[in-house]
């Protein structure tokens, strides 16, 4: 039978400890994608992971894709003459100015210095999910200029996601305002902003 040596150092078993979580609370992509994304919630996104845009207009009734990923842009043509274009831009950190709403206003100002924040309205698009099911929404800013004689009716929707460092831009132009309203409804239903993953 062995007798312990009283002069030998004793080994004390370590107490079990909880492992540090590898996902920061609040950055769970699944949880973020399941909720509405107002401007005030932009800080819940993962740092530096871009937001995407679906190509849902590709198969929508009356629409067809005419350009795919041309310098990061997709273009669609509707049978009634409406055109839609979508673009994702990365590395938007220089335009970040406060929250996502302030940053989106700065984005519009960068695109055209004559666009003042007072010209912009808030609207919503789809935030994840499937086009044929109800789901959460995401706030965007919209610019609609008054239609002048001989000009097409147009609408621009955009959002800069400050935490993600990316922006989405959707433009729609049509022969007249009634066609624009119908095209905007198609965009709101079929073009889904894709939440970033972890």
C-alpha cells in the first residue's frame, strides 16, 4: 500500500468553469433575421458582415433580368417599360454618420449633393424570409422626385447599414406614376434584403 509523501506538492483538482461563448450576445444572425430591422436596430448586426439583396424580380410576373452582376448591379425590365436596378456596396465606413438613418441620409448626399434629408421618406422592404410568406421588415429611405413633362417617374430606395459597413440601393423608373406604383409594390414584395450571417 502506497503512503503519500508529505513533502510532495499536492495537486488540487480545478473547479469546472463555463466556457466563454463564441458568439457575442446580440449578434446571433438567426435571432436578428427573425425581427424587424428599423433604423434604430442597425447596431444589432454583426460587425463588417454585408447585407444582401435577393434576385426575386427575376421570376416575378412581367419581369425579366436583363443584366446580372454588372459591376455589382442587377437590372430588371418589366413588360410595361419599367426598369429596376439593385446594387450592394461594401466598405461604406467613410459615410457612416451616427445611426443608420443619419448614415443613409449621408449616402444620398454623397450620390447627389442636392438631395437634402427633408426630401427623403421612410418606407419598408422585406427583411429575410420567402416572398410568398409574411415576414419581418427593414426600414429604408426613399427619394421620389416630382414628375416633369417628358421625364420618367422614378423612385430610389436605399439604406446604409453602419455596423455592417455595406449599403443597398434600389432604383425603379417607369413611363408614368401609376406604373411606378405597381412596380414599387412588386419590389416591396419580391426584392428581399438578405440579413447577414454570423
